[in-house]
């Protein structure tokens, strides 16, 4: 546990940030799962409709440092490839 005043403050801040990061990551994974479900159900229109939503969630996670930029690019690339494969 933190001992000094500054360490206590840093610990509190990191716990608050952790909550936001977990929320952002779970939102991202939920949207990606929705897109994957639409792809598995061969519902191309729903998958294409959800793709911008997934891009937004992935980009926000990357912008805030929850995931790295290359990870975000890879996720977006693979998602778009999956959506394109459903025709």
C-alpha cells in the first residue's frame, strides 16, 4: 500500500482511471462481438451498419491508451475483412 501522501493520491487516481479503461474496453469488445454475431448469422446489412460503431469504439480505446495503435489497426482490418466476406 502507498505510504506517502503523493503515492496515496497516485493510487486513487490510478483506480479511477482503471474503471474508465475497463468500461471503454468492455464497450469495444461488446460492439466487436455484435459485429461477429452478425457475420456468423450472415446478416451483411446489420454487420455493415455496426461497423462504424465498432470503429468508433476501437479508435476511442486507442486514443486513450487502453489498446495500442497497431492493435486498433489490426482489429479494424480484421473486422472489415470479416464483414466483406459476408455477401
